[in-house]
């Protein structure tokens, strides 16, 4: 087996990948359709920001609880429950849309409920990866999991773009509900070694804070998480603005919106597979610095582009760089964390990556209301570039001068 796919030698991980790919295609279809529907119902950049805020803010407050549950209880059962609830929400959204009674506040409320489910699902599912593969194959499993997430990001929006133009958003929501059957079936078919949960002394709050203290006391973890937070807070807000760029800047409509989403997804898949091929995980800090810098430059170019195919090409680079940065950060964490803290450390990762996105969505929507989406994204890209420079001069260069740099340097 190629080193690029070595984690697939494990039967449980094979099942997981197959089920997740199907389900995530549906999830990206739903996300694309929701963004498009919000914009078409309101024609408001600010409400796109509110939608993003509602979808992500639960992670900011609940991911730590999800990580605590993942460390204390059965992670396999936890993922089954989160996927089941997500399926019910998708069918509910489809029913409201098929009946033509869907309102913007209902779209935002359902996005909030999905965010609550994700606040538990993300840290539990990330910590669950180690139970499907051996520890040596965990970095490869992380990269392959990222590749199927972004592979779905290519296919899902493209299908959604055509479905929106042909049948409307309701079918995107319904097909997403159907897709959850694949991942639930795959999870139920797994054969796992029973894992003993360890009860720890101290209150639940003390247990939750233990993961945060560990992350902040470790230089490689702390520095990479802070840079990833800046990407999430500012850089990744380009996806919130894509309906505006597709409709009002590039004049390509729903199909163009789907193609722009897919272009970023293609770059992300290439980035994830490129990262999966690595057999040595030294030099991650340099990779993080380089990809975060290129991503920032790409965002500034995209913000000012008036040519559709140039915009697609730039988004491909942005998708590649953002995914490599995320995978490298995740690998840094998973390689350095003790297993008894894995769920809580992944909760810190989810909080600092996904949890800050709603704040960025509100900021993005508010700023765009006054200066427009293109200039807002240009400012955000510039700030991300400055953050990358700080990371290079304060973290990467000092590590290069040390005679014995950490393995992740």
C-alpha cells in the first residue's frame, strides 16, 4: 500500500472514510444551498454574517464540553448520536423548504442547532480517529480524513449549484438527510476494541480546563493554534462572501457559486493528499508559515479580481494552503497530546479554529455592509499576512537557530 494511503489498511477506517465521504457531500450541498437561499431571500451581506455566526457560535461555548464527554464516555456511540441528530435536522429543513414556508429566521435557527450538534461531534470524532488506526498511522489518518472532507467540498457545491438552478434548495437538504444513512451504517458496522474510560479526580470544570492549560503551556501547540485562529477569524470568511462575488462581482449566478466553492475544494483535496504523502513530520512549522502566507496573498488577489477563471485559480491555491495549514496544526496537536487528554485538546482545537469563525462572520458582515465585500476581504487578507510574518519572525526563525529544535519545527 502506498504510504499516502497507509491508514486504509485498517477495516474500521475504511468504513469510516466511505461513510464520511458520502455524508459530507450531502453536508456541503446543504451548506451551499443555505448560503444561497439566505442571500436570495434577503440580499444582505450582514445576514450572511449572522447565518455564519449562528452556525459556528455553539462551538465556541460547547466544544470543551464535547471534548470532556469524548474523554469520559464511549466516542463511538457519541459519533453515532451526533450523526443521527444531524440527519433529523436535515430532513426537517427539507420539509420546510418543500412546503415553501421557510423563513430566514428558520434557516438561521436550524443552522444554530446544527452548530450545537457539531460542537459535540467535532472533538469526539477527531479523538475517535485514534481508535480506528494504530498510533503510527494517526497522522496519515488525519490527512486522509481532511482529504475526504475537502473532496466532498469539491463535489457537494458543484452538485448543489446545478441542483439549485434545476430543482431548488429543498432537494439539496433532502439529499443531505439521505446521505447520513451511509455514515451511520458504516459506524454501526465497525468492530472496535472496548475502551475503558478513566474517571479523573476533580470537578468537570477542572477537567475541561486541564486540556486548555496543556495546549497553552506547549510552544508548538500554542503558536500554531493562534495562527490558525487568525485564519479562521479573518481568512476563511471568504466563503461567507462567495454568493456576493458569484452574483454581483463576477456575474455568474448559482452555477458560478458552485464552481467557486468547488475550486477551493479541489485545492484543498490536493493539499490534503500532498500532506498525506509525507513520511516525516519534521518541518511542520515552516510548512505552516509558508502556507499561511500564500493563503493571505491569495485572499487579497481574489478580493480584487474581476475575472471568473482567475478567481477560480486563486481559490484553488487558497484551498490548498488553508488545508495544509489545518492538517499540519492538527498533526502537531495529535502527536504531542497524551491519549487521556485527546478529546479535550481537540476541543481546544475546535474552539480556536471553528469557534472563532462566528465572531469573524459578524465582523465580516458588519464591515462589508459599510465598505463592501471586496474591500473587506482585502483587509482581512492583509491582516492574515501580517500574522504570518509575526509567526515567522517570532516562532519559525528562533526554532531554526536552536541546535535541537522540536520534531514539529
